[in-house]
């Protein structure tokens, strides 16, 4: 799995998706190489992501959310570099919830959302890594 080159994930600069793309890519690179140096690439992994936020619980008095779920949806393809043939495609998704502890704590809400995004990114990277492992174990 260390021979998989994970491409930079396309996202507009300065967006939450750009930060999440880096989180996912870094988690995948670490998961595939075990923290060591990558081997000469034999495969290229391309990932596209989109993030979304859903209000789950809303305060009926203020109409402000008390709990939200951050989700990431991804599509990915694994290409064998020797033949330039796509050998694996798939979809993955991750959802992570967070509480909003009172409307006076706006920074707590932002931190909760960021933590949920990080958790969702790591879960998504783990799902993709597991699917790649299944592909390599089965012999392609």
C-alpha cells in the first residue's frame, strides 16, 4: 500500500473543503505508509470531496441549532500507473455530530464544528484505506 501516490485533493483555496482535503490526504498518506517513506509509486489515488452541514436539533424558542452533523461525501479512483488503467472506484461518506453549547458561546460552536470536521475526515480516510487494503489483499 506504500506504492499508492495520493493526489492533492482539489478544492478552492481558503474553503473548509481545502482544509479537509489536506486532513484526508495526510491521514491517508500516514495510513498507507505507516509514517515511513513512500515507496516508488505504482498507483495513483484521486479523491473528490464535498462537505455539508445539517441541523439536527433546533431550539424552538430561538430557532437556533443546538446540535448539527457535519458530513463529507467522497468519490475516489485508483489508477495503475504502468497501464494508466483505473482499477478501483468507489464512494465513501462520513458523518460526525457536534453540540452547540449555548448561543453566547460562538467560538465553542466553531471549535465543535472543526472537531467534527476532523473526526469525519479521519473516518473517511480510514474507510478509503480499508477499501484499498481489500483490493490489494484480493489480488486486484
